[in-house]
């Protein structure tokens, strides 16, 4: 809910455990990337609201972390601009994230790309999902790059994305799925930024 709803919006439900105890739950929004989700369905069996699905998926992917640790990041795209203070506090472009895990008409997918200049800082902060997690084969000693779960790392953002927003620095669009089309782009992309190193 924190990706999709605004701070003034909540999602409430309750569930019953094996002992018959009812547990009420309330989840508050935060970022508001798809705050209209409360009145517009993500999709039905035959139709999709692909824009909303893409925005929420990009936010979820951008916040994934191989290590499960909290790292302060700045998320930017055409829906969420940044303030001058935020841009000053988070100057290192890490990478970009996009996909659709909610579609009812196509296979779910997650994509990520990395900003070459941000790879070292991302790994220093334990953020490996844009550039990939480095692991060492215990038998051969070779280093391999692993994706975060089902997220496909498609390489440098400089290769797969076009145009950066002049003020906020986010990528305006990236290739949706290069195995289907090398030309079809999506603008449902979130670019992540990190704090500068010490």
C-alpha cells in the first residue's frame, strides 16, 4: 500500500487465525504512485489498467533489497518529482525499475538496469538489485552476478533507457521487453537515487 496510496489513504481488512482470533489490519499509504487505485481496479480477467499496474510494479521493484536491510532512497519518475533538497541529499543515480506483476493478460515480469556511475555506491549501501548481487562460487572461486528473485537485469540504463529528465534526473522510458521488441518502450519506470558516499 505504501507504494500506491498517499499518506492520507489507508487500506483496512481483518483476518482470523487458527484459534479463531480476529486480527484487524490497517496499512497506510506513503508515496502515492497510484493513489487512484482506490477507485480504479488494477484489472479484470480480460482487461488491465496497465498504467497503474506498471507504476505500482516499478515502485515495488525499486524498493526490493537482496539483503533485506533498510536503505534510504529517492524514487523519481514522471508521476513524482523531487525537491531541490531531495536532489541534493540523493545525488547518485542507482538505476531504473519497471515491469508488470499484476497483468491478467500477459506473463508477469520485472526489469532493472543500472547506472554505471552508481554501481559502487549501491553495493556499498547493500543495494544490489539494479546491478545484480555478486556471489562467489565456492568450488571455482568465480564471481557471478545474480538477479534479485525473478527480476531480470537488462544491463546499463544508458543502453536500454532514453532521455533523462533535465531537472529530476529520472529516465523517461526504457525498453519494455527486448525479447519481444527492441523498440517498444514504457514510461512506467522509476529511477532510484542514493546518498553520496562519505
